[in-house]
């Protein structure tokens, strides 16, 4: 990797014969994985990927072609550019076509080198784990988990003169503790930018407390229960609602945000409580790359024509009212609206101040979940999702946890849930469970739902 | 056969990379070392209502060095394919192993494997998709879209095709050296009908599964297209199912996914001993039950293989350098086997691995991944119609859609593309809002009949997820039609809400 990534970007732009956006993503990554109180896998990886999106005027409109290649040598650049231009020239007109993003002022320092990480970032964690494994053995517990730190530096250049640089550190710790008979399980997750704020001792203590709660087993049948969903669980549900928030689909009547006859539910109240759901690439502690460096998003919107577009703070739900959906520039131009590229974070707040402990104390009888798992879409019209509770469902009676309950399969729609939330706790930094491979930065509250639908019992422990 | 391998891959300095990495690893104290060099080319084409939304080519290239130092793994990878970088990466892998040795409580032992020197393997396909001009591919998908959009009742069409060519070089200190290439393809098409007046929409997908085939496979999708508008129109008007127990005849286009989730993952040895406990989960089918667990009815015969033509998990040699094979997982309804790599085989007292090590990229460490796990058909001449004729009140389930199963592979819930009511042994129109829900062993024990080899179809997926960091793997599952008695069916409209 002796070639500077900026030079790869410039080399691509210099040989391009069509308007194009060229970006280089430099990624370093280190990880540890453990099971049964011992490390099992590890790794330190480095890669650098050049992506070129070329656009060409073709009969009937503008076409785009994107070619992405892991690259180590400037000699490989011309072939990538030629391939992208070939796709564009022989392509068909794209409906999402839009003029290239023009140059604009920003504060990025283009010449700065890539930021990196290495296995040393996890040194203290590894030492802490060594101690934790010994403690777990003594307590007849088993520890499982994963820690990963990745740093991506993106350099994006455009034929319009735009040059942007963004750095994205992403870290996560997942820790799972089980009793030796594997009949009880507890989990916690932490999102971190640098692992300096990760305390393994504190995390293991928290899991030990949870395993203690599980010393009393209680069997409950399926049914509707008053349920406290902690921040990580509600994050997994809201992330799915976010990934479905495609404006065009809604206008065409084919997602949960459709209101019929070409209209969307923007402007409609979808939550009774004053819940706000927003994303902000500059949110302190949740900073993300503030420009479009992707060609598609998980809601199925294409961003091939929008490379370099600034990503701004967007409020999706404003005090209970659906406020905005995701749309690219092409669709925004066609509909006379603003583009809303999705930032890589999600913040939900309802103004609540109660901690989880206070919400437990305020519960006469209900369930406390740890996290949700294997969440899949059953009915896109309502965004009905199915999934399972995992690693600790606890029964609360008269304000205190009295034991651990069997797991359940649920069937619920996050959008319908928003309308049924009866209490919102304090919003806090959290790591979701199901989607943390793809989505790492969330701030969510604990919520109370009076009638969460536990469809069947799962025997899994 | 070597001349069929991508020339750009063959042109890489594979032998020099292997020599540099393996020599340096041995010098630094590794008792085992292996080098993988991979070049994975992917193209995805997507159209929405006949207009292109994306044409993207991606190439992942890199080298990976994995070492064992005093029984502790070390892994490192890099994107720079020079002998100097290969040697440096080997040093890095050894250093990772030494750094982490104090907290690695297990000392790894591996099953023996014969040396496979200079082996070459190429998967079975007729036309490499990357030899077909992209404009021709777009033209085909455009034609499909326009034909369906011209049909009554179809408001939208989304279609796509993903194509992969995976080239992999493996070499280890024992002397094994393999070059392999495989090709796979995943066509997809969804037609949507929107009720603009009343709100709401329904969709209908084609059934052709991802397969280890070349561009010639697109011709298999073509015959499906003509029936899609009528099937969609019937689904729009179909009555909502009444929840309750039903006899189910499940078509292989749906059953493959149930096999994947409830048998494939449950018989992964690493899951069964807890390696995936914090992520993908464990398994109810633990090793202490091997040979005794009544998994299903006597008719249940499930095999694992990495050898069947066009299977997505099919390969000549796995990422441990093991020659692939076929074996039993469930025989006469009893759990008899697991999917293994070289680390896990000795723990079951087996002399050799059955070849299930796989890494999805040069930047990931090989882990035990799923083979093609398949339900074997009946020897008797039982057709799908025969199965349907044996049902008084039931549902014929066709095509996959939604799936979910718990972390020990007990409780699952599946939907599908098409649900046909069975009334007194005959199909009686479509139903909608159907999901079936069961516990794995209850479900497989209720299997009363399986179809003949003519009903057998190879389903599959490109994107089976497992491991941390997350890895995806392509995998196929063959199965016949099968009859299951008294399975719990939900009405999804009655779920959720207040």
C-alpha cells in the first residue's frame, strides 16, 4: 500500500473520458472471538478498494456504470475506469439520473493520510478477557463473544472538482454469559469508537447479575404481555423501519408508509407519544461520513448519481408525526422535493427521563427483554416482523425482577408498535443485537408496550 | 482444466506468493501455515419497472495467511499480492498467534489429510456469465420486465441478477496446492399488484433458485414468466386463511429453506459445541445425542455433500485443503452426522474432516460452513399429486419468502409465495396471509411421505450468514415434495396490532 489513496483517486479521474466519481476506501480491521472461556479466532486485515461510477449520455437519457475493485497498484486503475465507462456507454437510461454533484465548500483535509487500527487496540480487552475467563470458570459460567475494531478512510473525487475525505471508526463488543448447563444466558453489547471506554469487568459483573436473576425459572404461555423493550431491542426494530423508509415505494403504494393514491403518510401521526426519530452525521459520539460514498442503501434506493452529495441531519419522525422518507436526487427532482440521503446512525428520543431500573420499579407485572433475534419481514404492507427473544426474558412483579421466563417468538410491526408505546425511558447509546454487523450507531430509549404479541413459546435457552 | 480458469487469476504469482508466505511462517515458528489467494468477481444488475437502477461490478482480491503456532491460530490478510507482502502478512499472522496465546485456552489439533499437490478443479457450468456482454444481460431483464408490465394486474416489476466467479488458490506447509474456480448465478423477479383505491399490495416471485450454474440458467426462468400475472391476480383475490392445524404438502421450492434452517444449521458441529453461541446460536442437536436423537420420521434421510453438480456449496477442496465428499447427517430419522472441518473431526473421533471449511473472502478466516444439505427422495413412485391426493384438508406451499428460527433451531416460522388450499385431495385455489410455525423435531416427525426423484429440486441461497466478523456463504439444498401432518398455520393478519 505504498501508493497514497489520494493518488489512486486522481489517477482514475485523470484517465476518465466520461464524467465520473472515483473513491478509495482504505480499511483496517482487527478482531477477537471467544467461546467456552477461550479465544477461538482472531485477525488483522487490511484492504483498499477503488470504486468508479461513470455516467454517459445514451439514447433516451443518462446511464451509469459502477466498478469496484480491491486495488494495490496505480497500474490497475485505468482498467477499472475503462470498465465503468464501458458499462455506462453500453447501458440503458436510468430513472434516477441526476447531474453530477457540483463542487462545494467543506472542511475536509484531502491530503491527510488514512487512519488505521491494529490488533493492539484490543490489547487491554484481551487482558481483561483473560481475567474474566478465570472468574467465569470459578463461577461455573461460560463466556462467549466478539470484539472488532475497524477504521475506514474514504477519499472521494469527482470530475466536477469535488474532493472529500471521511474517517469512520467502528467498534463493537458483544459479550454473552451462560451458566455451565447452558440453561440460562445473558448478553450485552457496547458500541465504541476506540475501545478506550470499554470496561470488561463492569460488563461481566452486569452479566453475572442477570444470570443471578435467572436462578428462578418461570414458564409462561404465549400471549400479549406488558413488555419493557430495552434500547438495543427497540434499536433493532427501528432500524428495520428505517431500512424500509423508501419514499418512492411509499408513493407507489408498496410499503408501510403508503397512504394510497400516490400519497405517503408524511404528515400523519404514527406515534401517540411525542417520539422523534432522526439521523445526524455530526451527532457527538455517533459521527458518520457526512457525504454519499455508497451507490445503494438498504432501503433499495440507488445513489449511483449522487456520489459526494452532503448527508445532512434528517428528522424522520417529528414528535410522533412522520416527517420524511429516503429519496435520492433523481427522485427528488421528479417530485419537487429534497433529497434525503440516509446517515449511518439513528437517534430515537421521546423526552423520557426514567432509567431502566426506574421503569422496572414502575411495573406491576410485565416482561423485561434483553434483545431480539432473527428478525424477518412477514408482511411488508404492515411491516409485520417476526423474530425471537434471546438471552434473557425476565418477569417483573411489583416492581422487581422475580425470575427468568422462557423465550418467545413475536410477531409485531415496529410502525404499529410506535402507536402503542405507553412509556418512554431515557435515550442512551446502545448496540443493537440483530443488525450490528450493518448498523452500529444508535441512541434509543427503553420503551414500555402494554400488549406485546408473543406468538409462541421457543424452547431455546 | 486449468485453461478454464480466469486468465487474470492464473497470471498472479501464486507459487511465489505461497513460497514467500509459507517459508516465512515456518521460519517464524509456525507448525502449520496455509496461504489463500482469492479473486472474487461479482456483477449485480437491477431493474425497476424496466429501467436500470444499478449495474455494478465488484472484484475482491487478496491474500490470507493462517498459522498455527504451538496450537494457537493466527490470521492476517492483505490486498497487495506481492511476495514481500505475503511474507510480511505471514509474520503478522504469527505475531497475532503469539500475542493472543495467553488467552487462547484451547490448543488446536487437526485431522490428517492426504496431500493434494497441484490439483485443479472447476465447477460445472456451460457459459461463464462474465463472457456475456452486460448490455445483453440488461436487454434480457428489460424484456422480462416489459412483458410482465404489459400484463393485466401487474403494476410493478423488479428484476435482478447477481453473478459470481470465485477463483481460489490454496497452499499449505504439508504440500497441498489447489487452484479452483466456481461460478454461480441468482436471478430474481418480483411482480407487484397495487390496489390504489383501497390501499394494499401483493407480490409474486419467480421460483428459480440461485444455482451453481452459468448464464445458461437464465433460460430456466423464462418459462415461469407467463404464469406470474395470473398467479398474482389470483393471490390478490384469495381469501385469508383460517388459522389452525393443517396438513401441508410442501414443494421443494419452499422446503429447501426449512431444511436449511432446521437441519443444515442444526447439524453444524461448531454451533453444537458453542462456537457460535454469542451470534448465530447453538443447536439442540448436541453431540451427546449423536446416534440416538429421533430427528424425524423413518422417511427422513438427509445428506451433506460438497460434490453435487450445480450445488452452491460444491467445491473440489475446502479451505483446509480437504478433498470434498458426501455423508449422512440424518438416516432413518436419527441424527448420525455433523458438518466438520479439520479441527472438529478429531473431537468426534473421526480420522478425516468431511470438508466444510470455508472463508467468504481473503479477508476472513475459514470457519466451518454449511455443505449442500439435502433431503433424499423416496424410491417409490410418489408424485406431488399423489401427496396432495392424500390430504383431506390442507395447504400446498410453494416458493420461499419469510423465514425465522430461534438460536437453538427449535422454533421456526416460514411463509411462502403461493399457498393453495387442498380440499378432499384436490387443489382449490390460493389462500393468503399464511405462515407455518413448528418445533423442528415435531415437524420432521410429522413427515408422512416424500416424493419420488422426479419431484426433487435443488434450491438454495447466496447469502447464508454466520460467524463474526460476519461471513456469507452460498449453499444449495435438494429435496422432493413432502407431506407433513397437522402443522400449525397462523393468519398473519391476526398477528401484531393491539
